[in-house]
């Protein structure tokens, strides 16, 4: 009986050691993969381009960048952006990002006199990243404000005159319409500011979104632009 018990105990110990070895081996392999991913350079290419993600061994979903970019070399170095979109002749901003946005103004209906003819309303949006030394003439002391998040309250129709939204009361002098962040904005581009994009309707701003950097996001009239014109 003693011999049998010893044999059984040895088998159990062997199984335990084998299981422990396999577990430690798997943990070691997992840690190696994580270490390899963590040691990879973390920048725009490794996060947002297929080739960069494959090379870095990254898995899972990632956000597709739909912007047309232009920025200074200083901005590119600070935020790990590709060199191909660097232009140190850019004036007035550290970076610009242009996109066609189908989410800003939502879906509109009634096209061509058909009340059921609906389609997303396209907004041409330019995001600006500006050095705070520019001292923009802000019309507010608030650090951040956004119209992007207001998805449901535009459908409210106040049934009493005094029941309007509070943000509607924030108007500039002489009854002019309230403007977000800055009172008057416009965009010019091209050599010697030859062309104009017209008014720039601010939809969101963040004063000091990063250290020493202000952010504006707004819509402009949609034009066909070559990258070299931005």
C-alpha cells in the first residue's frame, strides 16, 4: 500500500509540475508580446495606418483618419505626425485639419419639394490648432464650449415665450447673434491670401487643449481645394 501511495503521489506531483511549467511558459510568451508592443514607437503611423499597425504588431480596431492635414515641423515632432504633410510656410496656425463631416448638421429632408426626400447634410469643417501667443480676441472667459454634442435639444419647441434655451440669451451688443468663442472669423488661403473661404462658423473651441495650444473647429463654405492651396 505504501508503494502504491508513493507512485500515486509522484504522478500527481509530475502533473502539477507540468501544468505549472506550461502556465509559466504561456505567461512568459504573453509578456514578451506585450513588451514587444510597448517597445514599438507610438506615433500616427503605428496607430492609424494599416502598414504601421502590422509592422508594430498591433491588433484590434482603430479609428480611420478622414482629414486632409497641413502643419509645421514643430507640430509634427510634438505629436508624432507624418513628415509628408509638413509645411513650414503655414502662417497663423500650427496645424489645420480639413474634413467633410456628415454628422454636424444631421439629416435634412424636403429636398426638391418632396417632404420625404432626406439625406445627410454635408459640412466642410476646418480644425485649427493655434499657438496661444496669438492672443485670439475671445468673447468669453469659458475655456471650452461645443455645439457638436447637441443632438436632441434642437428638436425642442418651447411653448412659452420665456422658456427658451439659456444659451440663446448670450448675445453680443446691439442685438447681434451670439457667436461661439470669437465674434468675427474668416479664412483666406493661397499666395498672398489671394482667395477666401468666406465666413468661419465656430462649432467648438478649447482654449489650451494642449499646453500653449488653442483649438478651434468650425464650418466653411465647401470648395474644391488642392492640398498645396491650404
